[in-house]
């Protein structure tokens, strides 16, 4: 740990000149400067599930429904809705005063087009769209979803809090091919994206949307009134953790989304800085396989990797503090109604079994491409640990370093690893919503429609569809347990444990940071 601190101190000195341009100008009274967990390069929150892009989405777009602090789904853009007695016809009416950033009114047709595009990419959206018969605008403010069969998660889907979020976009934008990125970033949310000031690798700028009309209710997590109390928000791309912390201590910035735990003592020592557990419900760490190409198109190769893993090694390297991480081999999240333990699997490695499974898989020794996002503070320490674990049982690993946004782009490629594709990458997801088999993108076995890695598992899809249509809680739990078992039996992906996310901010300057599964930037005041 001491070596890491010294290395970061050296890196901080080297990084100071890079950060100087972003920090040189002092913030005005209504400008909030923060360091986000990653640089922003991909701007389409439907095309990718990257959290930095999701966070960008919450800045400039709005949602039909949103989840409050009690985990209840509340209307957001919707004023009222009605459900027929047979639960098949849902009618939604938008509230007054909704407008796009270009001044045009938000219409029901915009929302229908947005739901369709989201439904083509999101795991829960795909399940909902299977049940949809028709979806159409009734008038300028009213649209209707008519189901052809029961679907018990309509509001859960439309109010989904994390990737992929059903953000509403203008019809002309939402009609973009779901598998191509948009190039028009007109939203109706509380902030406006200043594309002309966006400098990848340096900063992202948002301005208060002065024409935005918040709901009248008090804010509660992602629901209620989104009242913006600053004029300007700047996300600064400072990749070195020590440089970011030093900037916070010196008052050059106001907030760090996710400082690294080994720098917590420095933050705690400053009476003007508050460590804040904004995501107290935590996040889950994932190792993701590419199921399209050898060796992980073979079940036994995936199982070999599972038996080689000890979660504690990953958690100790990435999070460090055992007070904020948790060893947990439950795919559908420890602490959820669907928590299920699988003995020592992923807890205590069985190296001999892993070697035997790898041999039986026919692995030919071709190096596997493991992508290493060096600038992503939530997972950048995981790949070297994974490389070491897999090499112990006979895998050869080609660890390729790159920035997170390159990973985000490359993981969408289905090319063979030797031709620019990949075999393994790491990511994290908030636990809110991850316990739902229908909403958990990692569990999907939908082949080309599945999340990156593209597992093809018809049995899994039957289970997930059954879960989404089941209304009896006891039967739904039984299905969820079967999904959990299927993840582990098929080694669909590997869970590496859970941890709580903390941010840091200058409490002598700002207040009003709301808790939630995403960093909420409305409601924050600056002195």
C-alpha cells in the first residue's frame, strides 16, 4: 500500500501540468467543479451502459418515471396514468411545460419513439417489448401501450434507475438505429450540454436549463423536483487520484465522485471535506466473458476461470478497506431477496479442478485478450489480479492497457480477439435493480441481443421471460433462484463481490448532495 501511495505521489507531480489548464481559472460562485469517475467520450446512453454516459444522460435528459429513496416508482415526466382492469392497456399523459432544449414541446410521439429505441437495447426493455402489442400516440400529450400478454414490470421498466435508463429524446433523435450512436444531444432535462466547450480528456460543461420546470414534490433520490441551484457544472478529467485529491484539498475543485479508498485518511484529516456514501446500497463487480470466441465459447473454459478465482484478492486490490467491501458470490446481489450462496465457489479457489476443466475444454494456449481500463477508478486494479489468477491454472493472458472509453467502444465489437476484439473485461454495476433477473443485463442469454459478451442461452431467456410475467411473489422468487443457479452453472459471468461507493466534497462550499445509485447533481447548492 505504501508503494502505491508513493507511485501516486510521483504520478501526481507528472499530472499537475495536465490538470493545470482545467484548474487555472477559479470557479465562480455558481460554478461547480467536480472530478467524475471517468472521462466522457461516448455520449449516447442507449448505445452504451457505461456509467459515465449514464450520468451524462441524467444531466441532459428526463425520464417518464423515476425511483425515489423508498425504492418506489414515481411519475416524473408523466402527469397521470391509467391502467385497464385487465392490466393490458396503459395510458400515459405528460405533464404541462415539458420542452426540449431547442424550445420545441415534448410530445407523446417523442416518448413512443424513445421507448422503442431503448427497448431494443436494454435487457428489461427487451422483455417488455416482447409483451407489447401496440404503442402509439393518442394526442400531443397522451400515449398508450397495449400489451398482448401480461407484463408485471411496466413501471419498473419505464422507471429503471440505472443502465440502460429509458431517457426520453426527440423523435428525430430516437429514430436513430439503436445500434448506432446519436449525434444530436438535445434533451429536456435540468442541464444543457455545451458541446462547443466539450474537450475529451479535459472537461465537459453543462449549463442550467433555465426553462426546465421541475415537479412540485421535494426531491427524493431520482424522483421529485429536479431543482438546479448552480449556473454551470464542469466535469474535469483528472485521471490521477492524488492529483484530484490535492485539488480538492487546495480548493481548486468542489467535489470528487469516487476518490480511491487509500486516500481516505488524507480527506478525513481536512475539516472542510466530507466523505459521503452517496451510493450506500453499493455496487457489484463483474468479470465479463466473450461467449462468441474461443476459449470462452466453451463452458468448461468459463468454469475453469470460475474455479481459479478468489474474490478477496480482487476486492483487496481494488477497494482496499474491508469495512466497505463484501465477499459475495450471489449473482443477484447479497442483501437482496434473491441472495443465494454457492459455498466456496469464487471464495476459495480450487486450482486442480480449474486446471482439469481447462484441459477438458481443449484450450490450445492462445493468449486471451484481457482489456485493462487504466483510468477507471472503480475497476482499474482488477485486471492484473485476474491475469495472475488465470495464469495459475494454465491460461495465457494478454493484458492490454487502454482508457475506459476505448474499452467501452471495443467491447461492442464482435470481431475475433486477434482482429481487435476481446475475451475478458471488467465492470461494475449499482446493486439497485441488479437483483431483478429481468432488469439485470448480465443475465441475458439473448444471443446477438444480449449485453456485450453475447451469451446465447435459450433456457435462461425462458426463465427471465417467466420472471417478468409472473405476478405471484413466491413463484417469482423461485424463478429468480433458478436464474441465479443458471448463471453459476453456465458461468455466464463472474461476480467479484460488492462495495460501497463514497464521494468527497468541500462542505464549506456545497450542500444538498442527494443519495442515490447515480451521482445526483441537481439540488446541490454552492456558497
